[in-house]
């Protein structure tokens, strides 16, 4: 029976061997101090949960990440990277435009949307985000993002897992592995998407990390608290009757344990885990039950699957969940090859809920240690595909950050005159990951996992922390 | 800006630099390297060296043992040679010195990473380089060293295993077999005492789960208890090894290594491997037949080259699924990289799976820890690069021929029908004036588009009340109309002429005399095809509409032919042939080393041959086709020091919970060292001598005293060896998801023991087959499997993780599956006996293979006679017995095996 490695089963020595090299102080300091494992062996009843909170490498600026994933790839020149030159040269081929994208494109195409300056910072934002624009001074727009390949699948994987093939753990899984999560009655990494985005579950995969670090996918097309997580709802017994049943199970498990010397980490861990499952039924249902929110709050977010997900995201981080990822929708909603005018509809889907989320996080003080990331897997061409659409573009695109330790009201980096390719202060997705991890208190070069003969990390052999955007 | 190869950031940088500067390395001795004038040295010492020490040595020096990008900046030689990107410093040429480019924070190269240095410092470096880069520092520039093969081969796992002498032990009476002697010797060395032997109940439960993944029946337990003969346990082992459930259990272990799955992780352009289960069944059958392991290896790599004659050939072709079910990535905008990634999947799975070597680490550079040069990686990758994944028909050649014959016949019949329909189709397509109308409209749209570049076909069609699809196809046609029709292409042509041409065409086709299936002359035929007949012809009319127009003889003939085609289609010979997802030979070719793993930048050729460390300094190149068979033979060879060791270690791991080597797919420098090297070698030698028989290996291991040890703790031992590395007791092991789920089905009486066949969705409530037959997906792994530590099938897995989280217990307490089993289990015991006490005892016997203790019995009886909470009575949907059955199935005792 293949049973190793069991986190519970290890003695301190093997724990040091297994995790010490890999996790550095993240895993160690956390595991050892939180779990009082500095004694030679774990005291009875203190079995280690691999999801227990662990100390970061250094003081973090953020404790939670909410990743608002604009899957499909929003166009930078129609959202956060205004390019007046597109109007002047409308219809002409850009000079030196031998940049390859997925399909052929023709001349430059001006944005159908107007940009205006907002806030004290004067950050320019497209008219399709009227509500979000009110938060201009909180946003740190990264205008010089680049990724490797102008196709959805590899770029979705790069953005979520740091590699273009489906063979690496997702960032959320890495964060759970490195930091654990603060609420043991809830999953530590929650993904909300009505149905699946392109690629699908690999985008929140644990890959070679243990399975518990995988993101818990929730279909938010119609949030039913009893059904959001598999087997969460007990539909067979009343609460007291189930408690009575579990009391007997516990009693029998304790007899079993006593007969085996009275101290055994895996057996004890499972007894505890059964109790946690009992509590989780109620706590997890509660967090997904939006009925408890005020009418005002509900109206502020609006009523839609995406709005619900944003509100749930706030409720989750409030309760200590480490990572939340919300997709605009199933498939690839932002993939407007045919008509970029459709960005207006996509923006309408996200504008109000995202603005409400920022307001809400700010109001409750959560924004200080919650990092919000908004963006797609790549951007779109400033040139037209067909008559009105735009093709994929990996050479330059925009994402923005807000909250948890980043400067607000700023634009970092720049694309060329037409918004085709990043020109100043290029920032690769690896750099974004390194920076996000840094803000979470992790040195991306030290968060490693020994697998297949080498130490893997989210940023592979790349990634520079962008200190310029950190407040 | 040049499009740079979309490769990972780090080597993108290297690649860019290498393209620009790589030639410098080859350009001979660098100038001005030895003119050390005093002023230059002084300038260096004052302005350059301190900066290097402070800002660069941390990552680029011998002293810190770091050489990122293979660049050393702590010696003159290192600076001049440079790293992956080329020379860091070219004396006299600041602009060609990468170091300066990095300091200036150029587009693609920025150092030091912490921030740009001051303008003054950068100016100093520029001046220093311009003046000849005086540098007194000595030292070695070489980062990567040639492998010292003789030394490398002295590493433990590269030495041939030799059957060792048995060690001397004190406690001779404890030791039953040679295995015990090796284990005991270590225990005595470590001052540990073996605990007592397990009781017979524990033993048969352990052995039955170990070999079949199922619990023993109460009857089997009783029979064993009653059997007082000295070989009672040997008989149990033989019985279990002979069970077809043995292959289901141990086959699954191999499927973990083989990263077996039926699909791909991504979704674009994916062909599902719907016959993947044939590989799974082949593995199970091979193990049940105790196929010698060397043959097991060889068939998985080269069955098509080894077994040539039916029916054996058909039986063994599915073995090729080992590679044939491998990753097939989306061939996106960087197809070369995706293809290289696929080869990496093959190399990685083969080398870690069979050899316990992480050859994949040598994809971008020489292996940093093991003696595997980058060239060796490409020697193996080249073998798989010379093959292609394909579906091979699993049928005798005659049947394949018959299939082809009948398909040809059907095609011919359909062709004839098409010919009869063609005249009718042209007439229908050219009816009215639609040819003239659309071709003219398409031309007009071109004219319109010249004034309005953004004009859309759809809008134009709408405005002119035309069908947008036909207009789009017409547009395509007028853009490339063929000979004598060039006028359509010219928006500048007079409209009246274009109109005349369009009308001429119209008339020509409307009046075309019937051809009765004959083709026209070349140009005209092409035109008819383009306009009417081809699948995407401009005015294509679907079959049904054309047929409806037929009358008389033609109608009869078409009906007759169609009927005949349909009859053939339904015949046995036309039935799709079963296939194996396999690989076959493509054109054999050596690969070149991809520098930094970048397919766009290739270096020396890598002859297809075996790994040097496992052969010799210059292994013979593979001569037969891709070299697959020769590779297979090199792996499954008695001369290979790894293959047998790797396998016996995997088997040991699955019997004891931990291998003698704790890293079963890595026997290299970074892998664990064996706890019992002599025992490992003994087992490996014994295994090969026994004809690579797995069943003999199981038997030998399971008959040892160490396998019989109880799992009980012993305080003194625990203090010395809490990890139980020296095996003073048996590790208590948690059942994996397969065994746990199957055990529940067994106890509830619902298990369907049918063997083999297509897969079933695990979440289907009707699925009561063994878990090994469940659908395994790389894209969306079944929730239950993932939750209980089933490995990600995108990559080879050496062992299961073991985690305990509340979501797992939610499955125990709330899932329809467990509830279903609890109900069936309760019904079963209630049906089998009437007395309540006897029922509880029966439940314990079925689930745990033992009687309930008086305490357990009284707890159960109390529970059964309890009264429900008054408020909940009406909503509770489980009987007391069903609740108790759920407890029994959900308990620790059911999940953990002593």
C-alpha cells in the first residue's frame, strides 16, 4: 500500500528532512511553533494538519488573495491602457508589426470606448467601467504585462500555474502549501466559476503537491449553500441524531486507539478531522448563504452569478480563507474576436460587483491585508481581426492590483505607441507571481517542493519581485 | 521587434543573448587579455572589484557555489567566458559586453536584480572595459565539468547488484528467511528489538488487502484460523496470488507509475483515448499471468516489434499504451515547444518509471547532480522523436483487409451516387439567377470595402437581402476565381463587364447538358467543383434536396446503390475494429541538443543510444529503426544495475508502506540511500534469478518474519527509531481509495467482481465495480479520487500522498455512496441473522474479521435501542441499524490496516 508521505505520521526528524529543505522557514516555523512540535515527538492530540497556518518567510503585506480572472483575455487598449494613436492611424498597419498572434489581423483599430481620468491620481480608465473608475486611486495598473504564447490554454496555465503545460501546481495550491489557511472549517482555496473555464480544473490543480492543496471548485451559477461543496449537506439525519451517531463513532475510534497504545498521529488526526467535518457542515453552509447580508449590500453588488461570487469572496476572506479565484464566466467570455464592442457587456458583468467588492473590503478594513488581482490570461491586439474584433496578444497587456501592500492610483510600465507590445518595465507573469508571493510574505525562490529529483517552485527559474509597486 | 521564442522567461533571456553574442565564444583568444598595466589594475581594484564583490558574487561566484546562468564573475576567465548568454566582458568593446548591458538595465537583461547601480558605477565599468578590462584575478571559469565516468560509476546505484553474504545475527531463532537476517542485522546494530508477531486474524487481513485490495471473508478468516499446518499462511498467499483480484490490485500500482489516463488535461483538439482500458487490462492480465518483469518492460516499449504473429500480437499491442496514452499537448502557436514537451513526458515516464533516474532534469542543461549529460537526454528523446502515437487495429490481418475492402466498396457506391447526383446538383445550384446575383454582389462588396475598410459582410448581406453565408463563400470565390475569370478580382473593372461575365456563367450552367457522371476538362471541372460540387462549394445543395428532385431510372439507381451501401455498412466486416492506443515507428532521426531546452536553438547531435552511466563511455548507437527495441532491451537487461532494484523496491514499498529506498523513482544523488542496501541487492538478484517473477517475490517477502510483525508500538524502539526505518514493527497503513471503496462494496455485498472492460464513471450511483475500472481523467479527475490522494495522471507518480482533511470525512458522513453501502450492509446483516447480538457480531466479522468486544457490543446494542430526538424523528431517513452500519464502515478500524 502506498502510504508515504504522511504528514501526520512523521517524526520530527523526517519532518525536517521532508519539509525542511523544501519549505524553508515557511513550513518549518509554522509547523513547529503552531503545532508545538519542537518537542521530540508530537504530544497526543496534536496531530499536524497540513492546512494549519504556517508562518511566512517575512512579514506579509497581505494575508489573502482574491483573483478576479477575466478569462478570455480583455483588451488593454479598451480598458486600462488608452492609446490615442489608434484613432490617428485607424485602419493602417502599425510599423514593424511582425508580432505573431494567433490569427491574422489587419489595420489598427481605434477603441470604440472613451477614456477619462479618474480620482486624484488621474488614472485613465475606459468608460465601460464607470463604477470601478470611482476606485481609481486604489488601483495599481500593470500596463506592461507579457506572457509566452497567444493561445488560451497555455496562457491560462501560465497565469494560474506558471507553466504553459498542465504539469505544475496552481498558485493557490502553492500558497496553501506554503501558508496553510486560517480557517480549518473551510477550504483554504476556493474557485468560483459557473461551469468550467477553458482548460478547466487543471487551472486550480495541486499537480504533484498533495491533493488537499487543490482549489475547491464551486459552481456559482446558482449558489445553493447546501450544494456548494460536495457532501456538505447531511440530508439523511437531523443534527442531533447525526451528533449522536458521530459520538458513537468517536467512542469506537477511541477504543480502537487505546488498544493500539493510545497515541498514534494518523488515527488521532482522523478522529479530529471527523469532528471538523461535523462543524464544517454548518460553517461552510453559512458562508455561502447570502441571505444573511443586508439588502443594501446585496444591491451594492447587484444580482448575478459573478456578483454573488464577489460577495462570497469577501465572506470567505473575512473568515480566513487564503485564496479565492473568481472567473468572469464559464468558457472564455472576454474572447471578443468578432466584435470588441462586446467588451461593454463583459464589463457590465464585472464592473458593479468588483467596485462593490473594493468598497466592501475597504469599509471592513479587509482591503489592507487582502490583495485583489484583476486580469486575463493575455490581452488583445490593437489591430483588428475581421471588421471589429481583436485577436489574442501575449506581447503586452494590462492587469491591475489593489489592496494588500500595493500602491494605488498608479500605472506601472507601458506598451508601445499602439498598445501592441510592452515597451517599458516589462513584467512577465513570472514576475507577477514573484511579486504576489512577496506580498504574501513568501520569497518565491524559497517556496519549493522536492519532486522528481529537483526542487520545483511556482516561478520555475524566473521571476523578479517588482518593488516599485509596493507601498 | 523580433518575435522571441515563447519559452520560459529565464531561457528566453539566454536565448536572446545567445543569438546575439554566442559567436564570441568561438572567436579565438580575447584581445588585450594579458596586458596588465599597473594603472588598469589599480582602477580595477578601486572601482570594479568592490562592486562585483558587493553586488554580484552572491549569485555568480565559486566561493558561494552559485553560478546562476552558468556565469562566474569572480575570475578573469569567468568574466571573459561568460555564462549561457556568452561573454560577459569583451575587452575594448563595452557595447559587446553583456555585463555592461545588464548594468545599464537594458531591455532584456537587468542586473543586479535588487536595482540599477549608480550612473557613476556604470560609467566606471564602461571605462574599464573600453580600456581593456584589466583584471588580475585568477581562477577557473569552468562551471560544468565533464563527467568523470569512472568516479560516477562508483555511486551505489550504478554498481551491479551482487548477492551479498548473509550477515551474522544474534537472535537466530527469530529469523525465518534471508530477508529476516538482513533486517535483524540492522536492528541489532541499532539496538532495536522486533515486536511480537501479529495474530492470525491480523495476518490474513493484512495479506488479503495487500495482494487483492479486498478484505478477507469471515469464512476465509475461519479457515485460516483452523488450519494448524505449518504452511497454512503459505497456502493463503498462494490462494491470493492465484486470484484474478491480485492483478487488479498490483496493476493499479503500476498504472500510477504509467500516469495512466484516458484523456488529456487540456480541452482544445483533444482526441479521447476511448480504448485506454485495453492497456489497463493488459497490465492486469500480465500481472495475473506473472509475466516476467523484463518482458513486461519490453512489451510496453516495443510490443509491435517483439510479437509479430497473431493472436499473441493482438493480445500484446495494448501494452504500447504505456507511451501511447502519454501526453499529447495542444499544438499551439509554439508547436515545437509543445512537441518537445511531449517527448519530455516520454523520457520522464520511462526513466523514472523503469530506471529511477530523473533524466528529465537534463533537458535544459547537464544534470546538476547525476552523471547524465544533456546529450544523453536527447539520445533518449530522439528514440521517441522517431516514433509516432497512433491507433493500431486489434484484429487479424485478414479481418483488417476485409474491413478495408468493405469500406472501399462503400466508398465506391457512395461515389457512384454522387456522380449521379452531380448534374442535378449543378442545376439546383444554378437555379434562378443566384449565380449571377451573388457573384456580382460579392464583387460589389469588394468595391464597397475599398471605401469602407471596416465594412462587414453580414451588414452588406442584410442591406441587400442576401444570404450572408452564400455571400461569404462568393466573396472567397471572386477573390480567387481561376482562369478567364480574373475580372471578378478587380474592383476597378466596369460594373457592366462584371455583370455580363456573371450572367454568362449563370447561363452556361443552367444550360449545361447532363454529363451522366463523366468529368469535364480540367479547368472547367475545377470551376464546377468550386461553385457547386465540393463540400464547401459556393452554391452547394445538400444531398437530401438533390435526391428529392430525382425521377425515373436515376431515382431507382440511387436508391438501389444507397441501399447496398447501407447493407454493407451494417455487415460484420464493416464494424469498426477495436484499437490499441499505441506508438509505431516513424522516420528514425537523431535529435540535436536543444540549448537551454529551446527547440529554436540547437547544438550538437545526440546519437540515439542508451544512457552512458548505465552502459559505457560510448554506448553503441541504436541501429534498428527508432531504437525503441534496443532501448527496451537495455532497460530490461540483467546488466542494468537499476531496473531490478527499482522494481523490488516498489514491491517492498507496497508491502511495508515505505521502500528500502524512500524515493522509489529517484535512485540518484538526491534520492534517499537504501536503509538496507544488502537486502535490496539480495532481492534484486533473487528476482532476476527467479526469472523476474513478481509472484515469487511477493511470496518470499510475505513469508518472512518481518512481514509477520505486529503493528503494535514499543516505547523503547520508538525513542530510537520513531520512523520505523529499521522495521521493528509493521507500519499501520491506511487503505488507498481503491481498496477502501472496494472494501465497503464487499462488506455491503454489492461489489460486482466482473473483470476488465470499458471504464465506468466512478460517480455513477450504479457503479459497483472495482475502483480500478473507473474512468481516469487528466482533465477533471473524479472528485472522490482526488479527495483521497489519487495522483494527478499528468505525471508519473512514485507513491500516494496521504492526507487527512475534513472534506474526506464529509464523504464518510454525508455521501450518497457511503449511505448506500451502509443501507445495503445493514440489510445484509439483518437478513442473515435474526438475533440482534448476532447481527452486531456478524457486522464486525464482515467488516473487521473479528468479533466485537463486550464493550463494543454493549455500545452497539445501546445505540440500536436508542430513541431519536423528538423533533428530528420525522426527518430522519436512516434506521438505527443503517446508522450503525455507517459507523462501522466509517471507523478508523475499517480504514487502517494493522
